[in-house]
C-alpha cells in the first residue's frame, strides 16, 4: 500500500463515517404529534420490596404492572394540561427562574443561555407546562395502596415571588401540608447562587395516631422534541446528540433509551441505591438524584405523546409521631462538566453524552479537559482549538514524521516506479513484484503512512462528538465571521480553505502506480470532503483546517529534505 492509497482510504473512511452518522439521524422517525389527552401509563413489574418496606407490603407503595382495579398503585399519568397556579411560587436566582409548587417544577428558564445570539433573545426555557411543549419535573408522596396525599401549599401564602438578593448565597421556599392533614409533610427547595442543582428536602411526620406507610416518587416527563428532517437536520443542533432517558446504577453503570424506541426494548424495572435518572437533549438536561443511601425503583412510562422516567421510593413505615426524612437534588440546566463533577454523584458527568462508543467518549472527555485548560489560558475557544491542534501534532509527531518521510522517499523514486510500470505494461503481478523489490532495496516502508491513520481518525471523531456536546462552546465566537463555533461556517470560508489545503497536500503525494480510476477518486476527495465539512460545526472545520495546514507545512519541509533526485541511474536495462 503506497501513501496515496493510504490517504485515499483515510479520506473515504472519514467521509463514510460522517455520512453514516447523518444517515442515522435522518432514518429516525419524528415523534408523534402532541396530544392534549393522555391515558394513564402502566408502571413496570414489581421488583420486590425496597429497604424499609414492611413484610407483606411488596406492592403497597411501589407501582406494579397489574391491571387497573387490582388495588395496586400506578405511576401518576403525566398529562400535558394546564395546571392551576393557586399554589405556584416563582423563584429567581442569578442563573434560573423557576415556577414551582409543592409537587411540580412547571417552568424553568436558563437566564445565562439565550436561545439565539440575537440581541434581546429570550433565555432557553427547559421546563414548560404548555401542552404543546410539555416538560415537567414531578415529585410527591403516595400512601399505602395508592391513597393520595393532600397537595402541599406555600408555607408563607403571600410569598409568590422570591428573588435571590445580591450577596446572598442561597434562597429557600417551603411548602407544607394543609391544616388538618393526618400526615404532615414539609418540602423545602433550596436554590444556590450559580448552581443548577436544586436541593429538595422532605420531612414527613405521622400525626394520624395510627401506623402509616408511604413512599416518595420523583418523575421527569415530556413530549419528545420534534426532530427536523431533510437537509436542515444536518445543521439542527437538536439532531446532533442523544435525546431520551438516561439512568445510572452502580451495578449496571450508565444506560439509556432514545425516545424513538422508548418502550421497544421492554420495561425498565431496577432497584437502585446511589443512582440517578435523567432526560437528555442537546446541551441541556434534567435529572433527579435521590438520596444516595436510600433505594428507589427506576422505571419508564409512555402515555400517548408523553414519555417519562421515574424513581419510586424509598418507602417508609411510620409509627404514630414518628418522622422520616428524604433528600434529593433536581438538576435543571446545561451540561456543564465542572458543575456536574462538583455534585460528587457517581456517573453524573456521563450526562455529557459524548458518544455511544466508549473509546470515543473517554477520548472526548480527555480532549475537553485539555481544551478547557487551553481556554483558560487564551480566553477564546477558537484559539484553544488551534492550540489543541498544535499539541496533538507534537504528540503524534513521531508517527506523522514517519508518514511524511515515507511519502518523501516514495516521491523521490517515482521516476523509477514509472519506468517499472512502462517496462512491465499490463503485467500487474510482475510490476508489483518489481516495485516491492525496489522498496526492499532502497529501504522504503510502503506501509509507513498507515500508522497515523487510525489515531488521527479516532481523534477526529472524538473531537466531533466533543464539539457537538460541549455546552461551553455553545454560541462561542472565534474571530471575524465565526461567531458560533457550534454552528456551520455561514460563508463556507473554512470549508473552502480545507479544500485548498487537501488539494495542495495531494500535489505533494505521489500518485505513480495508481490506476486511472483511483487517481480520479483521489482528485475528487477535496471537493467531497469540503462539501461534508460545510454542514459541520465551524469549530470542527477549524480544527481540520489547522490540522491540515500544519500537516501540509510539515510534509513540505520533510519532502524538501528527503526528496532530492537520486544520483544513481534509474531502472537498469536487462
């Protein structure tokens, strides 16, 4: 295999993988249209009693998949219908505005993330109880046998709008059971400055005068976002990354289910201690993180156009006057790696779903760590990407130097190879044998260019997913016309530069020994690759242009050094 074939294979592999990913997006059917009426979802089969559940109460507080009317509770249906705002409180911090009550978070605006770069653009609205865009976080208590618990009301009735004051580290709002309730529940939401993690603290006191059993449930439910189709899907950020439910357990690790096949792989029914559940989309997500030492049963629900994931439990058996406490965190916000790691929750940083393939995910995490350090140094993500290219070039220098040196030597002996081809004509077997003999005699390694292909391709694909998923780069400018590194180049300047660089690289790459069809394919590669890159994020194209430009410079220097015409005669006449 000569250098030209190596380059051709590499380029076609790159294009094939990128086209395969786009084809995968196109073939996913769009979710069903929103419906205003829903049927009650059926919960997964019982997984047995949770810790703390009394004997004989296997299903008392945990939903099962038994038919309606069997006496077993079911997960409350998530219906996209307007909810009365009698008990709603609006809480605003420096990063969030939430509309919530004692059991639901209805609306969530991410104040530091405008929907577009246009001046005055409204912030991203992640949660929304509008029936057309239904997406809410629920949590509540259910008594034995599915008996309802009275709705919690604001502890301070007249306090309906709360704003984090300047200099305050956090703000709290509490909801309590109405007067006369036999079981007193007090729920406190705590929102911390600069944080997207909302602490939810529940206290339950049995004042009924008789034993009481119940459990807490936490649920995320939404109408899946509509996916674009056609050419527009290639530039639609929502189509780039995973959209669906994710969950984590110490036993099974990080797992997920896309909306398009939400229930096709069967129900989810696992009992987990120290895990979490989430609904993911591009750049943002919501997650319930139950108390790490309390068990919960994870399950999926699908009702009409609404899909959801829930954590049922823990359950409690309270004697008269006894109290129980359960804590959780609700994440509503962007996939910020630094903040996710600060939560100290196993696997939570995997919500930044770089790739379904572990090798790419691990490498993307490492690349982002380096890129973040470079951004801290340069203060610009575009220059950080260029600096990352320089660092990777240094790391891969031994491999690329061997590749370019081999290319230069082969270019030096192209006249001999051309004469061999002329000498043996259509006898390809003899030509190949003579060419391999020449390689052996002149100590040329014909596969020297293969070594850098695999690591370069792996790094490129890992960077692709990393740039797609990193909210830190969302709407981040580089310079001049590139004002969003996660969007395509609006004027296609970078893809055009990449075409020019690939064309110049071809001029330094020997083509002797290739048949005419291979040469034509080689000549079309810059155009094909440029067209593909035209629809990819500018940050990725910037990486490719910088990488290709440095590679071209390196190849030119090495070619000048090793490609002097040979002093001895060419092919000897027999």
